[in-house]
């Protein structure tokens, strides 16, 4: 089931909204230039895929995949405003959401990224940021055997926070290269993290 679809634009003011319900939905948005904006929401299903590609100017992006397993979200942003938010799972862990994957790549300028994976095990999150503003936060809550990776490569702002709370055998990696730096990993209330 799909509700309210906004087509991806290739120039000017851009903007997009996609809402999908159920299983095995696939949403792809490709925006190229200027103000940009994008939201994908996939609700209550399994094996859904969301892919957002943005290139230049004010960027921004959101993916929400709720209450499902084996969902995949991928975002790539290129230049200027940047920002990205991916949320997978059930807030508060009311429903177990397992084996979800989230990928974000940001290349230049103000960057920022947040990934939240809630209430499940064997989830995977990977963020790569290259130059300028940086900042990244990953939270994996109430699950075991989750993995999270952050690489901030080129110079400037840095900062990275990673939190895995309430599970066992979780893995977290942060690699930073130039300038600002700051890094925090917290693995709480679990064993062998």
C-alpha cells in the first residue's frame, strides 16, 4: 500500500514525500540540484528498501522504517547543507525489529547524521562523512549483536557519538582523521560489548 507520493525533482526547489505500508516496498528518490528535501516513511512491514540520492545545495533527508524486520535504508548526499536522519524499529522497543540496515554517505560541507535503531538485534548502521561540518550520532537500543560504524575522513568539524544500550555482543567502531575530532562510544547494560 502506498499513500501520498511526491516525485523526485532534478532541479530548482525540489521536495519529496513517499509513504508506504506493508512488506517489500521499494522507494527511490534522486534529487540533483538546489534546495532539495526528502522524506520516505515505510510503516509496519518487512524487507522494505529506501534509497535517497541528493547532490548539491541545501540537502536534507529523512527515512523512517517502523515496526519491521530486514528493512534497508540508504542515503547519499553530496554538497552544501547536508543532514540526514534514519529511524528504524519500534520506539521504546515495544516491537522487536531485527536485521535492519542503514547506510549514510555525506561528502562535503555542513554534514550531520543521526541513525536510530530501536528494539531489535542484528541491526547494522554505517556512516561515512568526508569534509567540513561533520557530526554523527548512532543509537542502537534494546538489542544484541548490533553493529555500528562511523568514519569521518577529511578535515574540519568532526564529533561522533555512538550509543548501544541494553544488549549483548554489540560492536561499535569510530575512525576520525583531520581537525576538530571528538568521539564517544557508550555500551551500557550488556555483556561482551
